[in-house]
C-alpha cells in the first residue's frame, strides 16, 4: 500500500532523506548528554576534576544540547516540507484519477465519499507521513541508544525496564485492536455527513421553498452524532495509551530509585551514574511512548490509506482506445441490439434490445415517460456509459474503437441538469472552445437566445456567474449551456430535456436559430413537450426501456397510442 504512494514524494524526496539523517544526529547527541552529566557529578563535583573539569564538560554539554536543538529544528523543517509536498502530490494524483472515472465509477463511490477521501483522508495520511518521518526514525534510534547506554551504566538495573515491556505490549495491542474498526466507522460516517451537507447546499432553494430547514437540521444532527459517537469511542481508547505509559514510567523510576539508591548507599554505584541511568530510563520510556503513539496514528492512517488505495486501485469502467480512430466526420448513429443495466449483476435492464438507425444530419426527437431510458440511451453515444450487450456505432464504426477524447469532442451534450461553473460567462463558454473568439461567442449566444440577457448586465460576457450559476435563472442557465455546446461545432448535438425552463416563444426562436447554426449536424432532442419535437425529422417513443414507435410527428399521431395520449393531454393543457 505504501509503495504505491512513494512516487507522490516526487521532488520532495530529498527532504524525506535528509529528515532521518538530521534526526539521527539529534538523537545521538541527546543520548550522550546524560553520560556527560554523570561525568560532571562523579568526576567534577565528587571526584578530583575540580571546577576546570566541571566548566569544560558543562560547556561541552551546552554545545551538544544546542547542536541537538539545531538538528532537531532542521529535521522538523524537512519533515514538514516532505509531508506537505507529499500531501499536495497525493491529492493531485487522486483528483487526476477521479477525472478518469466514468459515471459508473463515481456512482460506486458516491460524491460525498470522494470528497472525504480527497480531503480528510489525504490530510490524515499527510499528517501520519510527517510523524512517520520523525518518530519512526527518532524512536528506534533513541530506544536502542538509551538501552545500550543504560546497560553499560548498570546491567542489573536495566532488568527493571525489560520487566515492563510485556505489560506495555499487551496494553498497546488491546488499544490498537479495539480502536481500528472504530476509526473506520468514523470515516464512513464522515462520508455520510459530507453527502448530507453537499446535497443540502446544492438543493438549498428546494429546502427553503418547502420549509424543510428543521428536518435538514435534524438529519445533519443525527449524522454528526454518529461521527461524534464513533470518534469519541476511538479517541477514548487512544487516550488510555498516555496514562498507561506514564504509570509504567513512574513505576520504573520508583523501582530504579529504590534499587539504585541501595546501590549508592552500598557504594557499588555512583550518584552521577544513578542520575544518568534515570535519564536513560526516561529516554527509553519516552521512545516507547513515541512508538505507541506512532502505532496509534498508523491505525487511523491505515484506515485512510485503505480508502485512498481504493481510488488508486479502481480501474475506470471505460477504457480509452489510444490507437483508435480519430473524430467522426458525418454523425450517423446506429444502435445494434443494445441492452444496458447500471449494475452489471442486475437483471433489471434500463434499456432492452434497442435497434436504431439515425442518418447523418437528421434531427431526431425522443419522448417517453419518466424512467423510460431516454437519457441513458443518448449517454451511450459519447460513451459516458458502456453498453451491457450490443454495440453503438458512429459513422459505421463501433464507438469503442474511437479515441475517447476525439469521440467526445465530436459530441456535444446539453444535460438535463444544467451545470455552469463559478467564474465569468466568458470562462464558461470557453469550455466549449478554448480559443473561441468574441465573434464566435456572440454568434453562439445569439443562436441560444442568450446574448440579449447577457448584454443587460454592465459587465456583459465578463459577468461573474457565482458558484453553480447562482446569479442566473434556470432558463438563462439552460441557454448558456446550449451556447457552450454550440461553440464546439459538433457533428452530433444532444439536448437532454434542456429547454424545459425556457418559455414557448423563446424556444421557437431557439429552434429556428439552431437549424441555421448546426445545419449539417445530427441533432437529438429529448423533451416532454411534443411542441418541442414536432419539427424533428423522426421521433422515438420510448416506454420501459424499449422503443415503442419511431416515425414522423404525423405518423405517430395516426399510429401510436402513447404518442396520441401525450398529444391529447398537452392539447387539453394548452386549451
């Protein structure tokens, strides 16, 4: 798991290498200082060394302490640079990976979970990596160095420390085993909480219009309580680590003072040796505390690492044919015995045995009830989803044999849910064509019936739309999305119920302008209103994932019962 993430160090690898080197020097100096202190007590104060020896060794101890502090500060700086750089590269890697996902991959994880993994989980991993760089090297070096020095000073007193190890190991194992599943539960609860927040913010207008604020508050409070409960239980176990270590440390110190004091009284041990031994016992126990802290942090980071690895290991459901055909030129479309289910293992087909031929340059309308498969059908053309069985052809070639960017660059989709990004109108339009000129933007916006309302704003095309287009109405947003699609100059353009928020008069103007703007392009229009489709060359009537009828407006009025019922109901509504 860790090997997969090592490339994320990138140019920050040198800091990751320098950190343990600095720590090694720092710890060696720290371990040596108690020995110098013992020498000052035994030889300088109690022995024959005198003031000169005491001052000389005292200055050496101060220099070593300052050097230890200097190298420790350098280690902290390098660890921070390596950790923060690692976090940035990891977050960038995951974001790039998510960009490769198909709709199926995103649906599998859910948006809220992906947000948590790219934020909370990456931060947990980054912090763990920074601590790992420092503690994973500092603790073992200090433990080994201090243990060796303690044994050198008095091998018999060292047995006190070794007697405490089994107790500490059992306690730490219990804490880790119990805490790990709780941290996993906590992160899953974070996913749910993020999904609730995201859903609420996106649909805040609906929440307020239905006066559901209290319901949303209760729902969020319940989710937040689930996070608190899991985190509290996990942290409660983790907090036990420190008191247990302190109890062990104080017991060891008391035992050392008891037995060591007896040795001093019996003149078999010097006072300086006893003081240095106590310092080494402290260093040993501090290093054990660092190791236990490192293991606890690893529990939380392991949970986050596992969730991050799931993204890295996830294979995009759609594979790009790098050696495939270039962009289609004509825009003819064929569905050959196509069936589709969102879940590969499900028997519930959204589309069932679709056979359909659309000529290049033809305008096709699609109508049908909710859940009849209209949107799913058109999303198979640019390979937003893969067929379960059957094939989709564009220009007589299987869509799987095209290079994916080339195919999608040829197909423009105005989705059912109109999405614009924070930024100016100009920046949003450039999604359709990066290097679009002012004249091209104006032409596309005029065709989409958007130019007039854009020019009503003082800043015109440089007007800031706000997040999710909060500054524009639903109908205006739809027209901006249509203009953005027109700028692509596509061979195939798909309107997925994308004029539902536009009034009839504006829609009529839009249809006329579209005929001039995309004269040779194949156009597919999904709509609920028959008036939006009556000018189409042919109209598809869909029902329960199947094509119920396919013909012109007049033919369907005469032969298809579903179409007749929809037409009559809409005529009554008009009258």
